[in-house]
C-alpha cells in the first residue's frame, strides 16, 4: 500500500512492517539514499542529511530501523536496500550505535555512519562504536552529530557516476570557497591586514 501526501512524502506498508517514508526531490525518481536511525529522537540530528540531499535534488527515504529493538526489520532493510534501488545508506545511531555496522554487514552498498550524541558521554560512545568496525566491514563515519556531512558525502558518492551531480558538487565547493574568501576579507578589514 502506498499513499502520497501533499508534502511529497510516500508512506509504504509491507506486511507487519510499518514502512519507510520517502521524500522525492524529483517526484518521478525513486529514492537513491536511505536515511535510517535507531529512534525518532535521532531525527533532529539526521534531518540535516535529508536537507543536504534535497539541496542537490537527490531523492531519499527516511525511517526508524532500530538494530536492538527491531533486528529482523533492520536486517531486512539492509538486505533489500540494493535490490530496491538504493545506492547509499546513511545510518545514525546513539549509545551502543550498532545500526551502521550491522547494515554494512548485510548490504553491498556504502554505509555512512552518523554518531548521535545522547545525554551522557557527548556522543563519544556512539563515535567509537561506529568507527571501530572489523576488517572487511567498512563504515564511513562522520563527526558526532554531523549528519549534514553524511548527506554531502552521499552526494559525492553518487556524483562519481553522475556527471550532472558532480558538476553541482563542484559549484557547491566554489560557493564554499567564495564564502571563506569573504570571511577573510572581513578579518583583514578589521585587522588592517
């Protein structure tokens, strides 16, 4: 069953699974990136990845897939992701933070882990849990809470085989450089340099 809301989000239900939500940057496109997290409390952090993808017109889906509370669904998500047309997974998790690594163990897709800071330990537990993967099960890991960089890294991965997306990334990098130059001009002006 699939329903489309006016916000452009699809909600699908498969069996007993409460389905994933898809944000289609271009309504005709299937999602290329899956954004998953261990709890809806991670969404305030993870939505920055979604916003980065939207900036580049990359369609994505987002859902809660807890490694500890719903392991069967998490394994199914990872195993089915490639066959459903996803090309990158961005997985955010806090605390023990097993979600990115477990997904990487069952999918051939690149997985980008986002350590989510919880009340204690400032996200260091999450960071160490995600970054310390065993040989053969790679997970790219961004800084604690830096889901925006995870979204941008997903765009770069897709851009490796999409010339238009690569061109958009080059333009984005040019804007970053221009912004940095403008900041330098302000500092030089204030210091007389």
